């Protein structure tokens, strides 16, 4: 008794044993994405980066305020000024990477597309 089961959409691995049991009726398990904007891996990465940017911008603002505090409290002490300068340049580099994250993702997508991936 060999039954053919129509597979219209993706089937969950958890539902597969249920379908293979004797006398089972055909069942179709569909998956829907929580956000309809996400259709490809690139779209998923862009959505994640948007969330990271929304969280990262307040962090960058706090880091710049903290760096200003370090400069003010240094009061001419060279070692504290060096620490403040390192913190400032680290904040600038982090802010640049954060603000260019979507651009970097687009460049990586174009590069992979050129390679045939």
C-alpha cells in the first residue's frame, strides 16, 4: 500500500514522521515569515542592521558624551588626555562603521553577485 503524499510547500522535519505513518492523511505545513519584507538573506541582514543602528546610535551619543567628560576631567594630564583621545578615535571609528553598515552589506551583496553566488 504505497500512498503518494502531495508536498505543496515546505514540510517541517517534525511533521515528516507524522506523514510517513501508516494510514496518515496528507498534511501541508506552511511557514510564514514574521516580517513580510524579509524574502532573502540580504533583506534579513538589512533588517537586522536597521535594528542595530536604532540601538547603536544612542550608544554612540553616550560614548561621545563620555569622551567629552574624559577630556574635561583630564585637566592637562597627558596620560588622561591620551586615554581620552583613544576613546574619541574609537568612538569615531565605531560611529563610522555603524553608519556605513548598510552600505557595507550592499557592497558585500554586489561582490557575491559578481562572483556568481
